[in-house]
């Protein structure tokens, strides 16, 4: 068998890696390729190196065709991942087979600095392709000949003459750290894996970690989804997308806290409960959430704090951001109550229309169960009705 060995940091794996593997597979007529994520790469300093377990999983998602095998050889070996050790282990595993080591331009140009590179070359044939616009195939073959004493013309080194696929893991991480969709640089499956496991993400990653600790799985996903819905509504209605995302993300931060914790943090935040509020613990998480963000997390933005505080009841005189979070909470993607489609439709027509529908929906279900209705909600409802009547009159 002709076996390709493709090692890398794969932090995360991307389409440039896949392109290289596919091109070399065709050029060198390989029967299979073993993908080997490094434990610690000796050739480069890798910032934000995701855990080996996650990089293995992401490689499984990206290199999902049958001719790829994902190996944990280097991760299991721990310590620095020297290719010479990997190659000699593989040589023992596949004594009868031909081994080919797949590398990109940058790796070839420093190959003579690799630990015991001459020993590596005794066991494998190098396969290279260009990965940028600056280096040409003739640069590669000249380097191979002059420095490594390998002749590309007689196949001592295989150089694939292909269009470079300009992309790096650094590019992917940079996009992710700015909260930009990076699915086109890697696969959708890898992108979603990164999102669910909070890898590389820097916008609000500390908050997301905190939320993962404070919330159960359902509530955590709900929070991510409300953040997304809030950002979409902000985009539609000219609001601040960043603030909307953040407020949506943290709106339920105290939802899974005990009643005692909620009361304690409200006390610390100098929140005095009205009689209705005292008798309605279901409302506490919103007030406690505001108090927690203000007293424990140092959030000072009044609009964000109000959006969290009033996300359950609403109130008269809501700001755009408050309305956005209030509605986003009703329409986030995982919601499936009977009227959700109507709510989504209305939210695309106008925030006030959607809020009025939401209030009517909530009054109906609360009064049916003889539950308390907060005066803030009633005042919000009245305000919306008055505005609506005045609007109709002026037409
Ligand atoms: P980083 O940006 O974190 O430095 P990287 O994108 O270079 O990472 P690695 O996992 O370090 O990715 O690369 C593994 C191997 O894949 C190396 O041999 C590298 O030269 C090659 N490679 C990476 N990206 C490409 C690409 N776009 N085209 C061709 N080869 C590539």
C-alpha cells in the first residue's frame, strides 16, 4: 500500500489542509492517508492550542472520507511531537508499505532544521504542494535539490503543481475571535463543533464559560439562541448589534440559581421587592440577573442592565434594546410553543406588534392559572394600546 502521513497542529483543521491532502493523494496515487494531530508541535509556537481531544474530533469531522484514518499516536505519546518518532512507529506498524510524508511549503522550507530530518528521509518520501502565491514549484524543487539533496525529477520528492488554497488555521481563529462566521474556511460541522465547545472564541467567551457553569444545558443553548435572535432583531431595527447580542446572552444568567441566591443578590443590589414581586418568585431571576451583572460583573451599561431586568415583564417606556431582548426571548430558535410562528411573523413586522401579542398571550395564560400579573406588564400593555389607538386616529 502507498500510505500518506499527514501531520499538523490542526488547530483547527481547514479546507487548505483538505485541499493539500486531496491533491497529494491524486498526485502520489496514495491508497490511504493517516491524519496525525500533533500533541505539541516542535516547529512552531501555537497560540490558543485547543485540547488534543478536540483537534482529533475536528479532524474526524473534516476528513470524513473512508481513505482517511485519524490517529492519536502523537497525542497519546504526549510531549513534543517529533516526526522522526512518529515515522519510526509507523514504519514498524507498516513494514511492507511505502510511506509518504505530506507537508506544505512552509514546512519544506524549514525541513533541514527538523530534528533528525535525515532519518525521516530514510523511511518516507516527501510530498509537497505550494500554499501561497510567493513560492513557486521551481523554488520548491531548487530547495529540495540544493538543501535536502532530493531530486524531484526522478521522484525522490513529489511536488504537486496545484493552485494554492490560501488559508491557515490562524485565519480561521482570527475570524472566530471576531465572532465572524468561519464556516467557509472549514466545514460547517467543524464550525459548529467549535461553537458548541467554545474553542478559540474570544467575544464574551468568559461570559459563555460562566454561563455554562451557572446554567443547565437547555438554558445555556437558549441563552446562545436569544443572543443570536437579539442580534438579528438589532440588525433589522437599527439597534446596536453587539449590545443586543450581549444582553441576550446574559438575560437568564440567574435563572438556575436557587431562590436564596436570587434573594441574596437582589439584597446586595439594593433591590426592594414590591408585594407582587415578593409573591412571584418566577420574576426574581430577571431582577437578580440585573443585580448580579451590576454588583458581581461590573456591568455599568444602563440599557443592558434594564434589558435584563425587564426581559420577563416588560415595562412602559422600554428602550429599543429592551424591546429587542424582550421579543428575542419569545422567538429564539428552540422555542416551540403553539403561537411561536405568529410571534416570529409579527416580530418581522414590528417590535410593538410582537410585544402586544406576547403580552396578550401571557395575560391569557397567567389569568387562566390565576397567577399574578405584574403591573409593569399591564403598563406596557396600556402604553402599546394607547399608541396604537393614537396611530389609528391619526390615519
Ligand atoms: P497555523 O495558522 O496555526 O500556523 P496552519 O494553517 O499552518 O496553522 P498546520 O496544522 O500547522 O496549519 O499545518 C499542517 C500542514 O498543512 C503543514 O505541513 C502546512 O504546511 C500544511 N498546510 C496548512 N495550510 C495549508 C494550505 N492552505 N495549503 C497547503 N498546505 C497547507
